[in-house]
């Protein structure tokens, strides 16, 4: 009673196909596969530790002055 048999899963699959249709499910599968592939490619690029020193931005190079990115603003209350 606690687990589902193969017949339960087939009925659920049949209902899902009837509700969404095969074309929409095919598009969903393609989109999901593309997202997983993009994630894996991003992980490979982000994990490479063979970055050359000339690839670093100027603010990260030792001795280079850091760029000031703080913006001072004055907050006013609505009355």
C-alpha cells in the first residue's frame, strides 16, 4: 500500500500526456535538456583554474588602485 506499482505509474503518465499533449511535453524535455547542458558547460568553465594573469581585471591586479563604486545619496522622506 505504501509503494506504487508499474500500473499506477503508467496511468499517471497517460493522464499527464492527455492533459499536456505530446508536443508540449517534447518542448519541455528539450528545454530541460538545454538547461542542464548549459549548467554543465558553465560548471566546467567556472571550475578551470588555469586563468592567466592578463585575464584579471585591473582592480584585482596587485598594486592597481581599486575603482570607487560607492555612490553617496541623500534619502528624503515623503510628507
